């Protein structure tokens, strides 16, 4: 797209492409599938007669509806496929710019923790929740996108909102506190500091790892500070020449570990009351391709 002219840059699809990808990604939890959906939407848009395109009164709304329909269709297929996934399924992580964290609502909506919660919703519930709660799409437009009445959509949103509220982190953490806790966690892990881990982990911490049956990872969640510490304290002995870096992962500070023995890992932490309450370790190499370059996310 480096040869785009001024006229091309005014094309509504290109203007809103970042938004369309974000909608699809939040509905699917997969960057690869979101890209496919956006490409399908582009083909549908490009195939429209120029006169029809020019007559679209609100191109942004039109394109969001198109992407939403395509994403919902794919989500139904993915939901069935993920039932056979080996081990725990976690979203495909993205390298994001620090500015995403400035939009607190966007950062929370694309966080690994939130996308994992959304995975527990039925496809239509997830679609309407994302469209309404994150992108503030009017009920009537959501109804058109999902094939429901506006009244039904309101009920679905209410139900999904309660489901998410019961599972989301209890409080927001500012960037300085997030960094402090992440750095303390990383220091304890890399040195095998048992007491340091016990101090930084919440008593009811949960660790979830996704190896997809390809990379080594625990296949069931690990509950409680003692069990998580017993698992993580082995890192210094097991790792070989690890390269460790902090990076902006899905709108929050995360950790990247490249280990000659165990391969790459991306780690996202949920911090509550100054301690790590959730640990998401993404190790499936098929999901780690979007962390070499920043992804543009927007509302």
C-alpha cells in the first residue's frame, strides 16, 4: 500500500481499517482470523458499484456492520473448533503502542484478560457486547448485524454485561503500579526467589498457559500462590540463555521471554491490589507472529 494516492487515502475502508480490525479482533480473539475477516469485508466493499458506494450515508457504520456479520459467522465456526483445542485456549497476543494504554477503556477491552473472559460468552453474546460496550454501536445497528430485534439485543447485552462484570478484574491499575509489580514478578521468577514470588503473587492467583499441543505448557489452570510458585521457581534451572524484555502487550505492560530450551513465551499479568492475580502465558508459536511489529488498534 505504499503507492496509495491521495484519492485512495480518502477511501472510507482505508480510513477506518484500524477500527475494523479492532472490531474483528475483539470478536474473535485471533489476529489472523481478524485479518481474514477484514480482507473479506474489503472485497465486498470493492465489489460494490461506485455509485452504490458513494450513496452510503454512513460508511463507517456500514463497514462495521459488514465486518461484524463476517466476524460472527467465523466466530461460530471457531467456537466449535476451539472445543477440540489441546490444553487451554488463550487469545493471540498483539504488540501495541504505549498510546493504547492511554485509552483506558480500549486497553481494557483488548487485554488478554478481557478477551479470555469474552471467550466464555456465546458467539452472539460476544458480538453484541463488543459492539455495544466497546464501540457504542446503536442497538438498531447491532440488531441488523446479528439478525435479532433491538429489544432482544438489549436483553443480550444486559446478560453479557452481568457475565463479564462478575469475571473482570476488580479495579484498574495505573501504569506505574503495573510496571512496579511486573518488574518485581520478573525479578523473582528469573532468580528463583521463592519468597519474592510469594510476596508478589495474590493468594488466589491463577496461571493459565497455552501451548496448543505444540509448545510445552501446563494443560490445566494452576491455582493458588503456593502451586504457582512451585512451578515458576524452576525457571532459572530450566531456561537456557533466556532473553527477557518488557513490551506493550494488548495495551498493557507484558513480558517476552526467548529461551533456547523452551522457545518463546509472552506473559500478560493482571494486577489487583498490588499483586499478580492472573498470569497468562502464551507459548503456542502459531499465535506469536504478531509481536514483531506494532498493530494499530482504535475505536
